[in-house]
């Protein structure tokens, strides 16, 4: 199992950050790491496609507005779970803690994943893109 966690603080209010993170219909408009998102099952499932064509399916497992958001994820190489915790800062901004755990399906792929699937870098890209989308860069 591989695990990565990232914490970030935004000046934007929680409602705005929550809306951006959970609006899977429009995430492809601001995220640089995906080419397309297809939303299914009344929004409970979404499928992200990377620029190189890799598809990952996400199934939302928990959604407590402006508090916690979780989903399971799977593609041909791994399964995993993602959770996001949202807290208001004293200044009215938002602090997030995103945790990702993945289980690579084969030992050979797991070894290669350390070279080709840098979880921390992927999380940092997401946070950078979110900052840009929120107008904080």
C-alpha cells in the first residue's frame, strides 16, 4: 500500500473550495492533469481520463457538505481510497487535508509506481490547479 497526504490553506471561503473540489462535472475545465471527466449514476460515479488515455473510476462513498468528502478509486493498475477534510480558518479561509491510499495490483507494478506515479507530486499539482482556479495565484 502507498499513502500520501497533503495539507493546504486557501483564503477562499469553505463554500467556494467545497464547490470546486466536489463539482466533478466541471473539474476538467481547471485541472491540468485530466483531459476529460464523465459523470454517471446521478453523480455518484465519475470517470477521469488523463491526457495519455488512462481511465480511473471514482465512486463517492461519503459526502458531508463542507466537512468531509471521500471516494474509492480503481483502474487497471490500482485500487484505492481518497478522503478530504475541510476546516474553516480563523480568517474565514479554508484548510484542507487530502489523504490518498492506493493498492497496486501487482508487485512489479508497485515497484514501477514509485518511479512513474509520484502521489505527492500528483497532489501538489491538484493543489496548484485549485489555487489557480480560485484566483489565489
